[in-house]
C-alpha cells in the first residue's frame, strides 16, 4: 500500500512537471510590451547556441554572449527580472498578478532606476509603490536594496560583461554565491531562488547558459510559496516523501480537516519538489495550479485532476 501511494505521488509530480513545461512563468506573462517580445528571441538564441555548443568544441560561451548582446534591451530585461524577483519575495503572501501588473504599469517611471540603480532611486521607487503590492514598507525597502546590491555587485559597466559573468559560473552554488551579499537577508535568499528559476531554465529566459547546459538547474532549491504548498499537499504529491512528516499529515487528515502553518510545511514541500524530475518545472507548474485552480477549489478544471488525491480538507495558513 505504501509503495502504491508513493508511485501515485510520483505520477502527480510527473504530471505537474509536464504542465509546468507548458506554463508561462507568471513574471513573464506581465512583462511590458517592449520587453516581452525579447523573451522568445533570447530563448531561440539559446536553443540554437546549445545545439551548436554540443556538437562543436569550437563554439564557446562567448558566442552566446555576443549573440545576446545583439538583441536590443537585453540588459534592461535582465534588470527588470531582478527587480521583479526582489519585490515579489518581499510580500509574505504574494498575489503575483497584483505585484507583477503593478510593476509593469510603473515601467516608464521605473526605467531611470533600472538604467541607473541608486539608493536615491530606491527611495523614490519605495514611495512610488507604497503599500499597493501588499508589502510592508521595511520589507519593500529591503527588496529594493537587494536590487541595487545585485546590480552593483553582479553587473559590470558593459552588457556583454554582465552576461559573461552569468555565463562563467559552472555550478548553481557558485552562481548563488556570486549574487549573495554578506549577511544576506531571508528575502534575498528567496529572491535568488525565484530569479534562478526564471533565468536558469530554457523554458523561461535562459540567461544562465552554463548552468542550463550542465543541468545544474536540477539542483534547484525550491522557493515554496503558498500556492506550491497547497498543490503539493492537496494533490498527494507529498506522499513521495517517506518519513514521519508525511505520516503526521496523513494522521491529521484522518481526523477531518487539517490546517497547517506555512512555516511548518515548507520543509516537507521543499523535499517533495526536489523529488520531481525537474524541480523548476514542477514548482512553476504547481505555483500556477495553486494560483488559478487549487486556491479557488476549481478541481473540475484543474490540469492534474486525473491524478490528484483531492485532499481539499487541507488548509495552509
């Protein structure tokens, strides 16, 4: 019975990964018009480069750097994604549609800050957003500081050097260390996870070329938002993790409705995501399902309804 339940859970993971491969990252679905058209160009450029890179030793990452550099506004897109990731992780229970649409609508006003990230610009942006995205002022201030720190620490004056810096990292740990400041905040760590998912997978915006080519994205450490947690628990995907935490959730379910604090279930959900064939695609798919279906109890329309356990009595607070 235990083996059967785990096999069913692995099927849930696989179906969620498949859905994630077809899903548009929510941050990308709210890009400003003059940045959204760049995404398929970057994706196509990377796929073409990857095919050549695997076939010939004469092709190097510098070729990809040069090709990216020929695409207009690539650097602004990268900075916009860094800023969006920072702001999104500043909200404890994020409403992604609200956050990303607010940033998109403020794009023209944000452009000077994106082009020249300064502490003065961060303060102006803080006042611009106010509490309109659901973040406390101090948390949003930290997020904007993360953005300034990232672009000044990680980026160089010329576009190709910035892209080259992303490309030179050979493993995920080094990539994150390069972005991470000393005494990094929790929000900064969460921001890096979300940013890695966006630029570290070829289905999104594949800036981190070396990481993708070496399949380092399979070592991704999940962010785990509320939506991902809901789906991992209600779908039964968590049954793939065979330990006492899983048994405690099942025991709680036997008593009827089961409510869990988010911080209590994050470790179990994170381990669940890691068991997926592609953790990034699983989290992207689960987050989308949680946002659009599971949180609204739209089970009949859910893309994984044929494998889901429908533990809808589980609540996460």
